C-alpha cells in the first residue's frame, strides 16, 4: 500500500532520515520502534507531507502513486491519516465541526447533519467518550488520555486506508490504553493498513503487529515478526547496535582485503 525507497530527509541542513526503505502492506499491522532521536516521528511527519522537513533524496509511493511532493491535504484525501504524538489544541473549533468538515472534504457528497451526529455518537460510545465532548473545542483542556481518544475518534470517523499512529499509547493508563487499542483493532480490516510508532511493548500486547521495524540513527536497522518485540523487551537495543557495528567492521575488512588483493595483482602483472 505504501512504499518508501532510499528516503533521505533533512531539517535546517542536518540529515535525520538516512536512506530508509520501507514497505507497508494492505491488510497488515506494522510497528516501528527505536530509541529516542532515531527519527521515528520525523518519518511519520514526512509520510504525511509536513512542510518543515526537506526530502533530499528518495521516493514515497502510496497505492501506486508518487506522493513525495504532494501536500498534506491531498495525501489525506487519498486516504492517509496521522495521529500526532502531541495533538494540538484548536480554540474556537468544536470536535463535531472539525470532524464533519474533514469527513466532507473526503466525500463526493456531504453527509447530512443528523446522519453524521448519529455516527459520531456511536463511535464516541465505543471509545467511552462522554457526549459533552461534542461541543468542546478540539483538545482544549483535554487530559492526555482524552486527547488520544479524540485522535482515535478521528480515525474511526474519517476511516482512512492507512493510519499512522505516532505514540498513541504515550501517557495512557491501562484502562485508557485498552479502550484506544480496541478502537484501533476495530478499525483494522483486510482493506486497511496500520503503522504504530511506539517506545513500549505494552500497546503491542493489545494490538498485535504482523511486522516490526526497528529504527536507529535514521535508518531501518532491523525488521521481522512479533518475536522482535520480546527480544527488545529483554535485551534493549544494544544487540542491534552490536550487529550494526559487526556489519560495518566486516564491510571495512572486506574493502581492505579487496584493496590489498588488487594491489598484489597490479604488482604481479607489472
């Protein structure tokens, strides 16, 4: 559904993403983990088209279409969705007005107000959200848990093809985490795709990933199945860093051997 090829991204001249290759498949849940500062949130923002990041090299394709230079609103219309790590407050705009406007922007025909209100209340009930939130301004005065539920409410209403969830579990207690996870799981189907970005294993105990990517220093250092989650929990990221060092050292040795062999050949044939 989405493919990233040799992606390089810079901010103010400093490279943050350093040649990422990534493929997200339809009907599957993917997870992206990595230490602080590894580039996970940067990658999420770049996939959504954040103008503050410069793509210096590479390509992003979504449903077979090159979206590398596409504006965020156009990506959203195509079916991309990003749940932010730190959702912003929007004074003066109610949740219901925001969601209805966003939904109508994706539809050919505008949804009737009563039909929208019925759908919105059903989704809020599933997320255990009080109906008083309908008329509250977006994220204004919300707790961390309320902000995350509001993000998952947007996911449920907008029903995108690909959902990128950037640290949706951050700051949630166990009850809120379960509710949010249920909302994500109910969204998932064989037509959809999810990328969960997280530091912690606990959300992946409720939302089971089909594939895990591990990002270190702006690169995908490792990918595999759910078994990697348990290994990270037990051993941290040290073993991956060690693997990367061994791989780098081996490549340097190989290059040195090739150089020496070439020098000997040149010497013998003179």
